[in-house]
C-alpha cells in the first residue's frame, strides 16, 4: 500500500469513479510513471487477481483504470479513499 500511496501522491492528477466497480486515475504523463504503474500493478495482480488494471497511454496522457467484480467493491472503495487522501480530491460515482 505504501507504494500505491506514493504513486497517488506523486503522479495522480485526477481521481474519477465512472462506475461502482471501476476507478479511473489520470496521471502525470512520463515514461517513468508509465513504467512505475505497470510494474506496481503487475505485482499487485499477482497477489490480488480479482483486480483488472488497464493502463492507457495515448495522445500525451496516461491513465490507469482499476476494475473489480461487484463482490470486491469495498476494496475499490478503500483504494479510492487512499487516492483521494493523497491527491486532496473527492470523486463520486
């Protein structure tokens, strides 16, 4: 969690919750951030396989979408709360 907290504080610009089971994070665009997110989410998926992570790099933007099955929405809620705290934002459904 400490690595996610650091990522949220250092790279996340926007936190959005387009659906109950999906969280979208817009990050500062850089090759280092893209590599950092890819490595962190690959490790996280190794222990918590219910997560679906989608990293999108397009048109000078970098976004991470995190999706979970409905039975794990509480975990996504907690992840969003950490992102909101780190970035000082509030995202609603």
